[in-house]
C-alpha cells in the first residue's frame, strides 16, 4: 500500500468562490468554498466549507487543499476568517498560517 498522498493541484475558481483540488487527470477531488470580501490586496477570504469527494478521502487531499488555498491567500496579501471547521483546525495544527488570521485569538 502506498502511504504517500495523492498529488493535487489547487486552483482558485473565483467565479464560483472555491479553491479546487484537481488530480493530474483533471478530475475534481475536493473544494474549499469561500466568500471574498474587500478589495484585491486587502481582501479577507472567509472560508465557509471544505469537502473532499468520498472516493478520495483519507488520501491527504484535504490537507493539500488547505495548504494550497492558504498559500494562494498569502501570495495575494489577503487575510482569512476560517468559519469552516476543517480550515480552522488546519490553521491550529499549522501555526505557520496563523499570521493569515484576520482576527487572531487573543
């Protein structure tokens, strides 16, 4: 059995407000849904829901999706509000993303 995660590419579908996890063959494996508020460069990305297709659960897709989405938010100079429990837990487990929080815990 192969324990390495299934590699995905994370793309931002701004028209549908979702970061998509795509497999090498183009199939969609999951999505991190959001609402972007504010102007480019100072926007806040409010993550509302994350899902992984049941066929791909347990293969590291969710973690790659979260990391890819958060890396793109950082590159755009934006902040996040993680209403989604998965994204919130991911940030808590990976403190290198804590600086992205629009409202850090006090």
